[in-house]
């Protein structure tokens, strides 16, 4: 019921990732296949519109949205429906896992409720994005890996491989789940001396390949390779803005190394700090973090928690030291959803252990009663934070210095831009340059390409390549256009023709590209 209550007030995708899922899902429902009428990055070198979709973001979310829109019509609400249904599973998973591990209903209820009321993620569980599909598939992948080791059963590894494959169709970093299997084996090799490691790993990779192979074939016949090249280019970014460069040929290892070891290490340790903050603030809502950590430590002998811990360590290392800049702009938040339920399962024993320790310092305490009271208090606090953060995004008026409008007011400026383009007779298949092509096409049905970030010349290069004649400049903008946006400069070839405002009263200017 809570998931339904949080889903109904959301009337639009609200951010680029979810808008992309909705856009591609709509094309699937129209029978056009995995196709996009936008360019939201240039990493894969595609130079035409329409173009193959999901060469960076993976296809499972769009497929879910497309199936739903085929059945119920093309709309945001239809795109949202499968994610609403899937969002029921993580709390049930946490309840089951806690009941399995502790044989205690109170611990199981606490784990389920903490997963249901998961703070920052509350608004995203029901959004058409990979948050929920990845959480569900990765949770079951980790569970079946653990069961495979504990029961010495290669068939469990095959099932785990299927879930890893589904996870891989949600997020590229699901490959980390494959690495969990051999680590689990070596951690438990004394307890499972007759464990058939090689057959089990073969079963794991077979299940993984069975799910992933059709998508790899699609990539091969569409772009000539099993894996699109865009993801590897993000390894060589010098800052996040370069993710949206038009000339991606410059994103090379040689240039990256020329940046200097000092800059490289500084960027990675900055990312490490951010990744750890995501775990503390995002996944475990600050106040649960110490109890989750203590619970993981106390239950470290359980193979289920070992699987989650191994994934946690691998994820932190990969995000901080490999996918450094994407990690600080959403990737870690998405991938960490696999840890929400496991963290919730770790909290009850961790909290009780902490109360027991404090109780020994206060001899008048009734430790058992205190544990019950604090467990109830922790759940109540999680409910409060979840409801507050959700309300802040949907209903509470943003402050004076806010940078993000309320959820259902995001992108309202695009309607005014659309009317201006209609008045000028601009056809819908003439691409418009914006900073959020998926949201722009969802609101206007007009094609769009991303505003290149590396230089003004790159903007004109992209405009010529895609025959784009208009550009929308708004508060979210590359540094190269900051002076233009603030009225401190002009750029030859960009002629302002209309001005509107976004939901926070900030100017949004439509420019005609004249060169």
C-alpha cells in the first residue's frame, strides 16, 4: 500500500534516466524496437537520428516499460506500473532473509520495514529506472550464490547465473556479482571441502550467458560488436562534464595519463569519500549505518552476509577507482540498491548488540525491553525520514537557493519552448539541442540532442551533424555557456529568440543557430 501511495502522486518521470526508460519503452510499444529519437551522449559515436537505443543504459527497464505500455497504452503511468509491482519484492526479500537467518519474527518484520521505508530511495523504487530491477535481481543473485556455497549445489549457481544475467541487463556493473562466487568459495573452503567449484562456476556462467546472449547478439548485428564502446571511454574522463563531450575520440588512456598521477589519485580518493557517504547517508540513512556495520560484523560467518559484504567491497572499489566520475553522479546510488535489503537484515542484531553493551554500563536497564523499544524507534525514525524526503521532493516548497523544482514541476519550461517552436513552424523531426533530451522528447514529442560540453565549436559541430537549428539554454548548462546564460557575453551564431522560465523562476532561453 505504501508503494502505491508513493507512486500515484508522481505524474512524470522527473529526471533523465527515468525519462529515457519511458521514451524507449514507448518506441518498443509502437513496434519500433530498441530505438531512440534522441542523443543523450556521444560516447558510442552514433551520428544519426533515430539510432539504436540502450548502448549505454541497459535494456531491462525499457523492456519492462515497453511491455506495460503495450498492454495499457503509452503513458508515464503505464511505464511506472511494472516498477511499482517489482518494488514490493525487496521488503519481502528482507523479511524472508531475516527470518531464515535468525528464526525471529521481530527481526524479520524490522528488516522488511526498514527496506520498505528506505529514506532517499523511497521516491525512486516506483520510478521507471533500474533502481528496482537491479535491487531485485542482484538480491536474488547474491542469495542463490550463498545457497550454492552453503548447500554445495551447482544448480543454485545456475539459478544465480540467471539472476546475474538479469542484473547485467539492468546495470553494467552487475559483472561484479560474478566475482563474488569464487571469493565466497575461498572464504568457505574449509567448511565445504568437497564443493564442486569448477562445475558450479560453469553453471553460473551458463545461466549468465543464457540470459545475456540474445542482447549481445543484438549489439553485434546493430553496431558490430558485442559490447558498445561507450562504457570504456568513461574510464578516461578528467571530469564529469566530459561524459557529454561531442568529440569522444579524445577520451584516451594516453591523455588520461598525461593528466598526472596526482590528479588521477586525487579524483579517485575524492570519489571514494563520496561512495562511502552514499552508503552512510543514502543506503543506511545515517542513523542505521553503525548498527548495519555492527550487524554485518556479528553475522560475518553467515554465507548470505558474506556474499553481500563481498559485493559491497567490490562495488566500493570499482566505483571509486574505476568508474570514478560516473560513480559521483548517480552510478553508486543505483548500484547500491542491492545492499538496501541486506543492510536492513544486518541492523536488528547490530542494534541489539549495541543496546546490550550500553545496558552493561547502566545496570538498571532492562536490556530486553530496551532492545524492543529501540527497534521500534529505529523503524519509526526510518518511516519519518522516508515520508519527509518523499514529501520534500513532491510537495514541500523548495528554498530560495534550491536547484531542483518539485517533482511534477520539473521540465515545465519545455511546454513553452514547444509552443514557440510550433509558432515558428519547426517540424518535430528537427532536433533541438537541450541538456535533457529524454525529458524534452517526452514533454514535446520533438527530437533532441545533448548540449556538448567541451567547447562552443563542439556545439556547432553537433548542430551541423544532426541538422539542429535551435538550442535551449537553461540553469543546467556547461561551463562554456555560463557567461552567455548570465548575460555577460554573446556568441556569434547563437541568436536569442524567446525567453521563458522554469519552475524556480530561472530564465530558459531559446536560441536560433545561425551558423
